[in-house]
C-alpha cells in the first residue's frame, strides 16, 4: 500500500500505525494482544500484516501527516487508548504517552488528561465507540467555545 508516492490518507494511516507501535513499545515490550490490535487496525485500513510488522519492528520510515480535524484526531487517540488497555494493565508510561500523543495530535494541553481518561473509562465500561466519540467531541467543542 505504501509506495514511493503516498497519498495524504495513506500517510495518515501509516502515521497512526507508527503511533500505535510507539505506544505498544512504551512499556518495554509489545504484548501479543497489542500486536494483534495494531494488525487489526492496519487491516481495517488496507495495510497488510507484514507491513504492520515492519512498522512495529521499526523497519519503515515515518513520513506521516497529522489529522486535520477533531474527528480524525479523536479516532487516533481512541485507538491509542484502546490499545493501552488491550493487555489489561495500564502502565503509567503508557498513560503519559497517550496524553503526550493527544497534545501532539493537536488537542489543547489543558484538556488532554481529561479526554484520555474519559475515553479510557468509556472503553473499560464497554460504552460503544460512537457514543464515546459523540460525547468526547461535545466535550471538545464546549471547551473550545468556552475558552474563546
């Protein structure tokens, strides 16, 4: 999927997979559930398991673009948080990484901790992804307008 001339969407997907791989490595090892989670996200976006393994192993280069809107940013941070929870252990390093990534994705520093914890609690409580997204986007919109 990733050739010499990548389109913008392919770069975003690849960048997202790199972020997931970095989170998986944050605690020092990649758990089988984390690996399978990243492969599933890759396949869902048209990336082969082999290419995902190369990304995780660090045998590919990252020339990704960041998402341009809150909906795309949410999707990426949701997957990061979901993967953080995949092995059943929430390591403080992984939580800090998710918060840092939320900032790098363009969410305001003042709200990233709340956002990551809100997503984390929703996933733990088995709340449907769409509902977590709707509530989170409402939270983001409220906080964006409240600070203007």
